[in-house]
C-alpha cells in the first residue's frame, strides 16, 4: 500500500522504557525485542495446546522488567506477585511493545 503525499515512516532502534517502583524498589520496564516478542507468541501458542508453565503475563513481564543493576526479574518470581500488579505491568509492556490495540491508538495507527 502506497502512502501518497507523506514523508518516510521513521523509527528508532532505541527501546522505549518506563520507570516503575514496586514496594519502594526501582525498576525499568523495557519494550520487548523482536526475539522476546516472538518467544511470547510461541508461548501463547503452547498455552493454547495445553502446555503448562508460568502465566503469559508473568513471561512478558520477565522479558522486560529489570532492576537497577540491569538484571531481569524472573518470570517465575513475577508469577507469584499479586494479580493487580501483574495485570498492570503486563498492560504497560503491551503498550510499550505494540502488543495491544491501545498501543496502536497511542502510536496514532488506529
């Protein structure tokens, strides 16, 4: 599809980030890489086939949540957190990484 009368679509390779604080501890929520996004979709397919493991929300948070030292928080740890925290964080990752309809709206693609 051609985009008549518009300039080029511009991108940056810098991942989007958002600061997060949990129980007074500082973290950064990062946009997923292409590899992480693909792994998330593969895990979703596995869940549909009935395979078990950590929740998809915990998995996507585990890919993107890092502490002040840059160490990712394991999905197995996130899986034990309160549902309100997990739901809110996974929603933010979805927005940062283009996994939701809202992310399209925020980017002006709706």
